[in-house]
C-alpha cells in the first residue's frame, strides 16, 4: 500500500518535519535518547478490500488491474518534550490542507472525515518519559497495476459431436 507514503508526504510537508523525524511503521527506528524533537510514525493498521476489477485498454493493449479498498491509517506523534501534545492539532490541519487535497486528487485516494479525538497512548511507552498521541484516519484508496496482455477479439472454436464430426467456426467477441 502506498497510502502510508502519501500520508507521510502530507504530514512532513505541512508540519515541516525532516525525513529523520517521520517514518512508516515497522522500520525499526528509535527516538534518540537525548532528543526533545517531535517524531511521527505512520502505518496502515487495517485494509478492507471493496472491489477488484481488470479491464483491457484497447489503445495500449494492456491490462489494467485495479483494487479499491478502505484503509485505516494510524498516526502516532511522539516526543520527550511537550511538543507532541502542543502540535497534535497540526496533523489534522495538514490532512485537511490544500496540499493534501491536491495530492489526494493526483494519487487517487481520499481521506474521509477526520476523527475528533487523539488518544493519549503515552502509557504504552511504559516507564519512559515519552509523550505519545495517536489518531486513526479512515481513507479510501485505489491501486492500479498495468501489465501487457494478449487480447483476442476472435477465437477459433471446435464443436465435437458424439459421431466425432468436427465443425469449426469463428466466434467473434467484438463489441459493437
């Protein structure tokens, strides 16, 4: 899924975070022990396929395979300082920005209505002094895979009867 990459791009661009301070979940990165900076982790925690289709493009002689689905993207803000608490509203602003809306149109995904609450998940860090706030954002995504494909608008068909006679004819499948 590319939805994580799109969300990282939006948040990084709108919140002014550099690549070292925002990443996709499960990349095995850690917050440096002495850092008071803001960090952000983005990950798709759920994907529900809604539909899948495959269409032949007559202009390019390629097969276009598309899957549509609903994804739930989790965004975690973390800091040893109060920055995660202070800047958490900026995530919502970023996801509702003009930059976000333009990227959604360009990349064919939609962020649904934004949730109203951040969950204080600081307790998940155990006895550490890390402030952590979590929000889950529903999104509609589509992914397209294009590959070359053979397509035949006429097929040779043979029909055999019990008497072993064979009749051959063209089966024209072209749509008018």
